[in-house]
């Protein structure tokens, strides 16, 4: 796997005026692959603790995303990638678990970008990460990223209307700043908007915000005992979760689930499991 630290340094260097150059208008026709990736059981246990999963040899649905994240990061920091990594917004994520994956299995990963399209605040695209075992696809993740641009991308602007009334909470979670630093450690995603007050302010946030994939993982951990062997979990990331804060988790059979601000009811995440 590529070293994530070097890739973040490349992204920051490319953000400097006169260094990064102009981004292209097409997706590069490239697919990156890494074969035979083994699970580090100590790292898996650390991830389980940070996200709230039971300690087990079966991989949580979100764990292959962490395993393959450096490969996707390598793709997104390439000079020809149409959206710069600095300032990119993770707006949605869909994971399909074909079958349970055990810690003793080795995974082959491949990643590519697709579906570059306009958005009313810029452009967005999908980064696909696929995990296979012995040629069988066992896991697939699709992350949708938005690159904000000053010139409108041409997508239809939706009328937000009145915010819906949040569902009755199933639980309240008090989140401390350690949520950002601990998840950065186990995920390799060291974006400073999650770990540093200064870094967050540079991107317009008054204080650090939680990683979207931590929020998704923690919601799945709350439903862990009721999940089937195979399913698709789709989430849309709404408003950032500031750290510290208290959030309300709600879920109803089906499964539909959500995270809201415990006081204002402002939505942070909505999701479905099918």
C-alpha cells in the first residue's frame, strides 16, 4: 500500500498557488491495484474499539474501506485527478457486503474513479474501491466526493424547504475531540479538519469535525447484532459533526437510521440498510 503521509504532503504542496496547476475536466483512465493485503489483527481490534464494534475476527463492513484507503488516496492525489484533495467534501458512501470477510483472509483491492458530474456548488465524482478474495468480489465501496468551485457546476439546485422533524432518538452519544484524533490514527485519514482546531479554521470550521466514515461506522456498530451476512448500507453525509458535541442516533426496522444534533435536530447523517 502507498504511504498515506507522503500522499497528504503531495496534496498540500499541490494546493500552493502556482504549484498545483489547473485541474482537467475528465477522469483519468486508470485503475490502481494491490494484491494480497493481510489483516493486522491488532489494528483491527484498535479500529473496533474506536468505532464501537465488538472485538471479533469478522471484519466490520467499514473496515475494508480503511484497508484500501491509501490506494484510493493515491488515485485522488494524482496530478491528473480532476478534483484537488484539499477541501474536498465526502458527501455520500455506499458499501455492499457480498459475504462476511474473516481476518484470516487476504484481500486484493482495486480502485478507480467514475461519473464526474456537475453539482450546484462545483463538481462531484465517485471513487470505487473493490475488495476480492481469490478472484471473488466480497466487498465494494463507492465514495462520492464534492469539489467546491466558485463557478457553478450546472447541477440543479434543490430547494431545501423546511427541515423535517427528526425521528425519536434511540440513543444519545457524547463525542469528544478524541473521536477525531483516534479515528485519524486507525484510518490513516489525517486531514487536519478532523484533528486540529487551527486546521479546521483554515477550511471554515470553528472547531474540528468528526470523520464521516467514523459516524457511519459507529451507526453500524449500534446495529451490529441485527445485520445480515450480506447487505448494502448507503449513507448521505449532511451537516458536519463538530467536536465536541452530543448527537442523537435513531433507527427503525427496515433499516433506516440517522444522526442529528441532540439540541437543534439539525441532520448530520441519513442512511439505509437493504
